[in-house]
């Protein structure tokens, strides 16, 4: 495949994955209380594995932008409370966690020699980065809001178990099950071309 064909293929793949991210955020989120479980980590990880760190970061930024819009408009009630507390920091946090959820899996995938293992590790990194940065940001910049949500309980324990808890575990399981399978199928197709 020549450079021009490869570039066109990559742009088409980027467009398809970006459309999946937007679509999954609009119709594929699963709400648990005031927080939403995202399925968009799957196309983000697939894009990161196949197209590399820069495109993974772009896909993650698209995800972060949609999360921000949902928070501002009230579609994400918990996010809306965070935005009400500090809009600029909330935007930055959404974009940072999204970009990291796309960039870091690509770095991990490229660093590990055995590609099946690399795909699984990359898939694990995405939800860890997404949720970990969110929790760190909440603890650093939104502690009063987090303390009010905790209702007198230990704030750190609440952030890990209540704020992330089931949400993180489901996102982690979904990403680990589906993203490597999709990425490995695409890699197999690329090898056969």
C-alpha cells in the first residue's frame, strides 16, 4: 500500500471511529445513578492500537468534548454539578482524561512485543487512565463537591468505591473483552491485504 492510499485509509478509519464515539455517547451510554458508563473506550482503544498515539489522543479528545457537552447541557447530571463548580477546570479535566485514554493505550501497545498481550494491556490502560484522571481531578479540584456527595463518609473511599466503583469495573470489563478482539481482527485483515 502506497503512502497516499495508507493516508486515505487512516483518515477513513479515523472518521468511522470518531462517528462511533459520537454515536455511542449519544445512544450507548449506560446510566448508573448520576454517572454514565461509556462504551466509547472500545473505538478509542481500537484507533489507538491501529492508528497510533496521536490519533488515539484525537479520538479521546472527541470523547472528552462530547462528555463536556453532555455535562454543560445537563445530559450528565453529575458532570453538570462539576461544571457548575468550575467550568474551565471541568473542561480541561474532561479533555485530559479523554486524550490520555486514547494516547496511553497506543504507547503501551507499541511498547509490548507480543501483540495479543499488548492489545489486552492497551485495553486495560484506557479505563484506568479515564477513571484515574477523573478521580484525581475530583480530589484535587472539586473536593468540596466530592465531600458533599460522600455525605460524611471518607472522601477517598467514596471516590474509589462510590464514584468509580461499578462504573469503572464495567467499563474495564467491556474494554478488555471487546477492544482487543476488534483490533486483532482489523490487524488480521491488514496483514491479508
